[in-house]
């Protein structure tokens, strides 16, 4: 979804594209016959094609080109709780090609970890290599939020050229909450108090209040916009907070 935010001081209007839950590499067991040569085409292709079409459209259509892209988590589908395998090589190839396209067109993208696509035992995200390869790719991982909660520090990044501050809330596992709850609630207050009134402030979060992976207080802060992920259906939560929904409807 496209969001326009007036910059503080009315210098320009900031154009954000909010996207989430692309689940690249998801491999549903169902397949379907293709028209050509009766080959079997996996539904996995649909997830790649819709992401590639998204990147292609914002590059070629001047009216769609954003100042920045915000991805609210679950970029890759695996690893996940039910599947320990890494993303398929085709998924990684598609991401490398599309991130290169965004890089060449000077479009920054900010991503956070969802509950899919991270190796918890290695303290690494499946996206960790891309900020190394492309300077327009910015990543907040599950491990960043764990460290920030422990150290009682806000998790954010400023884009001075856009007068924008991103307040990041990557996914936290619900089974972590029994150990983290008190510190997590305190950290939400630290995070919300880090708003800069002279900048555009955007919250970027993956989680849901219903399953205890997102604290409701996060939505109470004075953010100009909150880009949410995890719900696969587009949904408005508050006046300024939205789930964009998934790019390929599956569940």
C-alpha cells in the first residue's frame, strides 16, 4: 500500500510503499498443470512473480516510484517453526536480482525479521547478507530487538535525506514473552519516547496483539504511520496503523 506523509516543515511529501509477508520460497504441496507441454508449475512461482511484478511496476511507473519501501517481515518463508530448511536457491536468486534493481534505481528498502526466515541458533537472519551487498538495503533482525530490550535502548534508523526516523520492532516469539514481558513493556516505552518531533516518525513492526507478539502500547505512540506485518489480510488497526496484507494470498 502507498502512504503519503507530509514532511515536517512542509518541504516535500514523503512517499512510502508499505509491503509485507511476501513469503518467498513458500512451497505449497498443491501444483497445477500449465498450458504449455502439460508441465507441472509449482504454486511457489506465484510468490516470486508477484514480488517481481511489484518491483517492476514501481521502477517503470513514475507515479508509483516511492522515496522508500518498508517491508514488515516474513520476506522469506523458511526457516520457520515447521520447516527448518533454508530458502530455496531460486528464492535467493530472485531477491538478489530485485534488490539489485532497487539499488540501481536508488530506492532504499527497510526490512524487519518476521517469525519466518531466521536461524535462531546461529543469531543470523536469512536477509543478513543483503545489507552487505547493497547499501540501499537496511535490516533489523530478531537479534537486534532482543539486544535492544536487554540493553534498554531504542531500535531505530534515521534517514536524514528524507527527514525520516524508522522505529523498528522485529518479530518476537510468543514463547519468549514469559521471560521478557516486564523488560519488553519497559522497552516499548523507551521506543515510543524516542520519537523526534522534527522528523517523520514511522513504526515498523511484525506481530499481532492477539498472539502476544506485539504490545498494544506500541500503537499508542504518536507515530505518523505504523507499518504492520503478520496479518495476511489488509487491515486498519488505528487511524495511522495498517497491516498491508500479504502479496500472495495463502492463509
